C-alpha cells in the first residue's frame, strides 16, 4: 500500500496509538467504505496544511472495527501502524490521496 493511499486530513496519529474516529462527512464515509471493501483496512492520517492541503508526513492507520449507523455515520476504531512521507498529493472522489514511501526507524542495539 503506497500508491493512491487514501488520506484522512484530521489530526496527528502515531504508530501503536489507538485513534478512534467519528466519520460523518460523505467523502470520508466513501473512503472508509472503500478501505473495508478492498480489504486493505488501511488509510493515511495527516494534519492539515494551508498551502498543500495536508502535511508531507503522516501515519498509516489500520481499521480494527467499524460501527455503522442507520444515518450513514460511523465510528471507526483504528490504530497507528507506520509513519510515511508523502511523495505526491492527489485527490479521488472528494477525498485526498497520496503516493507515499514508508519511513524506517533505525534499530537501537
């Protein structure tokens, strides 16, 4: 997962840290549904940037569970997995996407 990764522009996310989300905007409802239907169960989280739209660095979130409501909203239980750097910003059907490369941490002896 590193081409056309869906990007949720919201808050800061970190590896291993749970990130519960309340999804109500139509574009993000579509994004979450696609993440579940394609089986990736993953999307990127970046903070907003006034010039570029979203920051050049973010964290991949993995969806652990989704609770859908009758009115279309959902509560997503996700957790941070890996940090990434944005290579190219783009959009798809109203939500942001990006080509990314993962950031590898240096192992401590």
